[in-house]
C-alpha cells in the first residue's frame, strides 16, 4: 500500500539534505598572447556527518574545474571535511556552478573586458571539438580518508 509523507517547511529543512558548501581558491596563468598555461585550484567542501555523494560531487568539480578551455597544465585539489553540520548531498549539477563562478571571475580578471579582445582570448583557448577536459586525460584520482594515514 503506498504511503505519502507531507513535510512542512521547517521539517523539510531539518531532515532534508543541503547543497555541499564549498570554498574555491583558483589561479589561472596565461602568456602575453592570452594562451592559457595553467589552472591551479583548491576546493574545500563541507561533507557534513556522512559522505553521501560527496566524493562523486568533488570528482565532477575537479573534472570540470578548467571549464571549456584547453589547459596544458592543471593542479586541482579537492578536500572534503566531515563536520557536525547538516547532511549534504548533490544538487543542481554536482558542484559545477561554484567552479563556473570561480573560473568566470578569475578568467575575467585574466582577460579583462576590452571590446572583442576578451571574446577572442576565450575563443582562442576553448577546447577543440572532440577534446576532453583536462581531468579525463590525466591520471586517476588519489582518494584518501583519515583512516589510511601511515604511522
């Protein structure tokens, strides 16, 4: 027999999962002609008390950290911390939005808006058709938990 549960707003906020809070620190390097040389990023995420989808969410954030650009060198570090905050999980795109926002801000600072030059610099660095984001071409991730430290 089907069962229906109806929660009010307070109950939903108390028992439902929240988007994974995160902080991004990102640097982008380019040569004098505007060709991207590197992306260096660090992502710190609040996993809440359980991992839930945190590892998969961070994996996606790392894969797409360089965005739609060809980047020959990238170092992306993602760290999830267990906390006593509310449960967190994937929502609306598995952490693509914060990475896009951080990358957009840094890209605008790297390629300041000055007419069509900003568009041209972005176009020059865009991935060619059939190319994959940097992470899909590199070595597999190294996942570490607090329990796998060597004494």
